[in-house]
C-alpha cells in the first residue's frame, strides 16, 4: 500500500470540483422546483361568496377568486346561476362569457365551452370544472362540492 500525501495540486482539484458541484446544484435545484410546481388542492368544503344578486343581472357573468385560481359565475338568460373554474383546460388562460352567443370562450386560442362546461370547439382537451351554486338571502355562494 502506498501512503500518499495530498499535494497542493490535489487539494486545488478537490476544491475546484467541490465549487463546481455547489454552483451546479444551486442552478439546477431552482429550475427543477420551477418545472414541478407544488400540488395544490382545495378542500371539498371550501365555499366563497361570489357576488351579491344585484351584481350579476341575467345573461351576464362575473370573474371572482376561488382559492388561488379564478372562477366564473354566470347568470344565464334562463335565470339559472352556474359557476365554473375560469382556467381554460388548454393552456390555463382565463375564460370569459360571451353574452351574444351564450357560451364561455377562451380568447387565447378560440376555445369554446357550453353553459354545462363541456367543450364545444377549439383545442381544450377537457371540460371546465363545475362548482355548486347556492343562493342565501342576497348573496351567491359557490362551493367545490
């Protein structure tokens, strides 16, 4: 067995490799965290006050915050209240209500959803998530379950 003493050059090589690995890990870790966002799910019993009854006349809609994402409340021409996630299932753009056509549309890539949340046309792969709507006195309450 050779018992070799570490020289200055060996020490510098180890130091440079260690610095390189530290810089590499400080660069790669934030990139990986950005590319894999944390999973966030609302509990089943979450409910929010979306609007007052007077704020949403027939055949109009209102975007409101639901947890960390936007949602859309629609008062249809037939006097029904419907609520959906306002995040398009194609590329996460925010959808709007088209009063003339009575459809939910995504202006980013011309995706269209019916008032039941199903895809009518365009690139969206899935329907919008529908929420439960309840009326309490003069408030419209939207919940996940």
